[in-house]
C-alpha cells in the first residue's frame, strides 16, 4: 500500500469523509465492498490504490479506486465515482441527480 499523501492529508481526507459523507461511505461498502449487511462504515485509511473503511464489528474493507491515485485532488473525483457506481448497483439515485 503506497501512498502519495502526507499523514496530515490522510487525516484531513478521513475527517472530511467521516464528518460529511458517512452515509456515502456506507453505500460504497454495501455495494462495492461486498458487505451488504453493514450497519456503519468509518473511513479509516486512503492510499494510492484504495479507500479503506472500518465496519461496525471492526472488520476493515478496502475498496479499490479503479486507478492509481497520485495526488490529493484526485481523491474527490474517485470517491464521487465510487459513490455513483455504488448507487447504481444498489438502485439508488445519487444525491444531486434527482
């Protein structure tokens, strides 16, 4: 697991995801992390290859970006793509697309 991010950047990404997008994280885990029964998901790490979530029982689930991330600005686009893909897989309408 290589990372192009500083420890501070990882912490900022995790904080933003957990404070503002916890519901999105759960949708991603249920659809793309193979855990449809998950009750909660906390963003616990990010690196060049994947975003990692810790589930309510302590299990860690990595969801690949689908590309190698080389800079922090790519994370937002990658998370949005994962979220939209997950919504599609679960038959949900993504926010902002009503």
